[in-house]
C-alpha cells in the first residue's frame, strides 16, 4: 500500500457550473478545469507605490507546500485504469473531469448534462483512487456547483449503494473532509422579480440551471429510500447520518462587484449581498465550519485562486487543531424595545500571512447581527466569532532580528461594535455617525503547542499593548498563561474578559472564550 499515514490523503477537485454546450466545450479544453489558475493583487508598499503580490493556484501550492504529485500520462483516467492497486502514491491530486462525457468536442451525440450522473461518476472515481493509492479516504475540494456534485454523492449515491455486508455504505468511511468554495448550498435565488425569475428558470431549465432550484436539489440530494424530513426539505441541512458537518468546510465570498458575467446581469439580479452569483446566506451548510472572505464567485479576482481560499483550505485539510472564539456573557445596554440595532464586525489575521483569513463586516454587508435575548437560554447562548484550524507542525516565521523560529502561533482577532437606531420601525439617521464604532479593539492570542502537554495560550487586548502590535511578547514575570477551564481530555478552553472600557456596552461578564481541540478528538466524537 502507498499510503504512509502522514495525513496527506488524495485530493480530488470538482469544478463548478459551465452552462450550456459552449461553456462545457470550453471547460474540457482546460486540462485542469481551471484549478491551475493563480492571481495577483496590488498592494501599497513603501513610498505609497503599488506593487503586484502573486498568489499561485491551489493546485500548484499543494505541490509546493505539501509535496503532492500531479500524475498525468495521457490523461488521469487512463493513468488510474492502467495501474495496480496500491501502486499510486497517496499524496496525489486528481481532477474529476465529469464534463468530458457531455462535450460535443469529445462525444458524438453527447447527452445533456446530469448532476446525478456526475455524482455517480465521482463515487466511482473516489473508489478507484482509494484502491490505487491504498488510502483509506480522500479529500474532496469543490467550487460552486461542484460542491453540489459532492453532496449528491454523499447524500444520495453512497446511501443508495450497498456494501459487501449488504448494508448501505457510510460516506465518512470513504471521504475524510470536504472543502467548498462558493457553493450554492441553499440554491441560487434572485434579489429581483419577486420569485418569478426562479420559477421561469426551474420550469424551463434554461442552460440546465434548474439544478439550483429546490425541486431539483431535493431530487439529487435525497436517497431513494428517504422520507420527507419533519419541517420539509432544506437544502442547507446535511441530514443526520449522511456526513459529519464538522468535516465539511464552506468558504463564503462577499464581493459581488468583481464578478462580471453577462455584462454584470448576474450580480445585479442576485443582489449585492452575495459573491456575484451566490447569496451569502445560501453559501454555507447549517452548523458547518465556515469563513467569509471578500472575494467574488470566480474570475481573475475570484475565490478559488485567492490566497485567502488556499490558506483556509490547507488549514482545514491538514490542521490538527480546531480553534474557536465566541463572545460570551454578552449583556447589551437597554431593552428589546429601545429600537437599537447592534452589529458586530469580526476579522481574523494569522502571523506570517499576507491576507485576512476571515472577515465579517458592515462594509461587506455581512456583519454579525446581535439579537437581544428573548429567553434565559438565548441570553446564555454564545455569539460565534471565528472558527479556524492550526497545523502544529507548520514552520513558524523567523524573527528578522535574531533569525530564530517562533514557537507559538499568533492570531489577531479584530472586533468592532456598531449600533443603529430605529424610529417607528424604520432606521433613523438623525444622530447617526457612519462607520463610527461604539467600541473596537483587537485581541492578540498566542498559542503554544508541545507534543507532551496541553496547549498554553496568552492573550492581550491591543488597547493595552505599548508600541507596535507585532512586537508584543508576554512578560513571563507578569503574564501567566490563560487558565484551562475544561476538564475533558483533548479540549482546552479559556475566557478573556473584555477591556474595562467595553464593559458598559458588552456587559460586566462579557468575554471572548477561546477553545482549542485536537482534530483526532473531534473526529472521534462526530464519526458517523
């Protein structure tokens, strides 16, 4: 067997929607279905001069950073068919070229595209890659509609397939983790037309786009033997027993302006609170890990070929620690009837990266809306801020002065609290100060991991740091590590109280609660 147990499972890429025959023919002319494309970004450097900053494609970066191989001999399908079981390295990259069967450039009298068929062929490819590499499972990485192809396999094809023991197969036994870029998990809806455009699309099936409507989604996401769930079908829900939500990551784009298809008609129809094609609220699975990045659906400035996308991808696939930060003990001033609307912005950066890994802001139309509690249970419910992953074996940045490698992983979490007022149920701007926050600060968190001990962490609010934030270091004589408040093995949790200046707004007991959990512990807990 080729798999060495080092965590580098085979990666299978699944591309998005190509449209009609012309788009399908263009797609099959690309050997890697677009996953080989990179991008550049203009950054302001010294003397305020603009400079290009280059981001390689996710396919190339896996080859460089994690020493994956891209094996092609004629084509990948032929290569796999002609090799024996266990003869192919596990750390390999594969592209699910499902559109090849529907291209008039390759097939005489090519049939119309079928998402059910694409899901079935993905299942066959997963099985073949597992046999040839000896890997127990695979990683699936998908863009846009490709994520629905993946879900069709997980939620319909696999449950409808019997194993050697006569029982339905279990998806989590075949697939380790799934990462989707800008997938319309809740379908594609329009911000105009009062539902008429969706009805026309789903009735006429223009260019096969009815696959993004609720009727067709229910067909290819539901096993043949399934009964209607209580409350009806909801495409954003992974049904119990299909695949663990904790092993399914959704990257959500928030930039509609950089997506220009059909003279911008797509972005205008879908609305500004989207990536230009998929509305933000439809781009993730309920209760699954997610991150928001200011990227468009596709194109040169798209989410797939972005550094933000790749850094979230590699941490989710290979990270051995899950880190969550929640705002707890929140007690906003006033009452439910005082007509004040509260919004919280969150932004997470990691030392050594040139991009922000997660950002929810009012400027990008996706702040965290803070609802006043209706019940005691609501009051105790934490406000999720960020969920990310760490790779304890990753190399740390060097100190430019000493050349020494850092032993800690540093995160910076920026928080801004904004308020709006209502008058008679309508927003009032009589006393409004646009983008003037009621409170803002940054929380610097250092996490140190050792092989034989629980994590240790230090945290400090930026408002209390003297000098440059990047130069802050915990003083061992005055700053003790945060106290672990969790007794469960494999889980570390601590609370960092908000600064004194924020307590009149957030509450005397408000805190950022940080939890670090080993992925092995988490996977055992959620294994289906």
